[in-house]
C-alpha cells in the first residue's frame, strides 16, 4: 500500500478547488453537484478504471472518449503546470482525483476530468521526505508545555542510554508556519492524523517533529509536529475470541476489564525469556547484561500521510522511519535498549508471532494502543505475550507500564512505518 504524505493534505485541497473552478467553467450542469473522489487506481481497462477511494470502497470510473486527463507533480497547488496526457498513460498504483457525475444506473462514475499523480513521482517524493525526516527529525515524550510561548519540552532518549538517566530534555519551539497534526483515537496511521492545535498537546504525549536543532542540541525549531497519547497496558487474559480478533483482559493497574481488538496492522508477538528479562532489567534501572543488547538497526523512516500522496497503511507513522517518536506511552519515558528505540522495533521483528488462539486465561500481556474515547475498548498497535518478567519489574504501586523508549512507528504503519514524514 502507498504511504500518505503530509504535504498532500494541503496540496489536494488546492487541486480540488482548482479542478472545481475549471469544471464549473467547462462542464456546466455536471459540476453543479460535483463528485470528486480521491484514491488509488487498482485496475485499468479499456474505457474504465477501478478506484480504491480514500473512503475505503472501490469505485468503477468510466472514461469516455475525450475525457480530460491531467498529470501534476507532487506538491502542485493548482493546475497551471499540469500536463495533458492520454488515458493510456494512467497506471495501476497512480493517485488520482476524479471529477464527474454518477452514471444513469447509479453504479459507476462517468469522469469528466481526471487529475493524476504517478506512483513513480510519489515514490521519489516519499524517499526524499523520508531522508529529510531521518536527517532533521526528533522524537520524544512531552514533559512540560508553555502555552504562552507555544513551546514544549520533550525527553529524548540518550544513545547509548545511561542506566538511571536514559533521556535528556530538548526545548521545542514552533516555526511561524508550523504544521501540527494529531493521531486519531484508536488509530496509529499517519493517514488518519488530523490537523490539530498546540492546546491539544499534553504532558505524556509522544511527539515527532521535523525541523532544525540548535548547535548545542538543547533546543529545536519545528516545522512539522505530530503528537498522540498512547497507552501501555499490563494485563491478564480473561477470554479470547480468535475469530473476531479480540481478547478481553484485566488491566492490572486499574483492575478493570478492557476489550482489546486487533486488526491487520496490529503487531502480535511472544517475547523470548531473555528479551523479557532484558527489558525488565532495564526497567529496574540496571545496566543491560553483557552481550544482552538488542541488535542495532538502521534509522527508521519518516512519517507518511496525506490525501493526495497516498492512502493506506501509514507506516508508521508522521506514520517517518528516522526520527521515530519515542517514549513509553502515557507514563513517560522508561528504560531504553542499547542503540536506542529503533533497536526495539528490529528486535520485535525477530520474535515469534503470537496467535490469539494460543492465549489462555490468566496469560500475561502488554498492550500498546492509542488512547480512544472509550477506555474500556482499545485497538492494539502491539500485543505482547511472554511479558511476566516485565510486569514483575514494574515498581510497586506504579500505574505506569514501561516497555522502554516506545516508538510511534511501531505497528499501524505496515510497511515499516512512516511518512513522507513519520513512519
């Protein structure tokens, strides 16, 4: 699936307005009630194509003789630089916006104009944005906010982590034209992130930002920011409904029942004993045992997301691989792995997959999710079994469930995560 780029949210809105202006001038009655679905071409036949829309359904689009087809470059805000192309130049995987009217039988859309962004051009932009996030991205957990100055301080993982002092503070200020987004409830997909405001951020949120740091690394000016509130839940299994992809658990910090749903984006694994013991050891403040560090991984990718540049699994997330957002969810930062939060992501890839049908009543789990409107139901970003040592290492009386520096690129992003921004 394609990733969504942040800039496209704005770009596509501008193109849609431009398209509407042209349509009203040229199509008359057909544009009185404009139909302008956006999506990805999944099939193309003689005289028609199938569009998987961003709304999640497939749409048959008829391409009559003489239909106007325009190709624009990613980042275009109007049609002034658009190139006229033929229908035969549309390819499966291209992002398109279609203007047209519903057919007489109501089963398809008759296109009057098609605006195309080619998958090749989008891939090139995505790669450039990912590299930008790797180079200029930062991530961490919000520790404090200054509403008057519109500044906030995050804790950023030390690399390598120092036992007892795994993070350092960085002051984030906002550039004049900063883009602020927030992950939607129960979704870690960058494509689901919505425009937000500074006032929606709070202490404990995980943040990824793109911008420029000061020479001493103590401050950072952000051009783009994506934030979210996450939950790390230590729990035991009450019951499992494998066909429905759900498990009912008891939250050990609240003793309340929580319904945990899973989907195609949920990452479900069983931690081997040595991995669980290493995490538990780090959570207790001890140094990792010799040779017990996770394998260091390459940089993660940037966030991905946006209406024009690509719909689908955000990987993770501003889905970016590169400045991965880190932090342990609601409780604030915890211990990290040698080499930083990216190591946990790669380590998880090497652990055995978990099947819900293998769970039994009383099994210990850790669930990572975004914070939705209903605390009694969550959608799992990550679901981990084999976590008994981690739960046992949790400080007595603490409501925090610490997995080490968390990474917003985990899960929900499918293909490695991120954005033409965060992954």
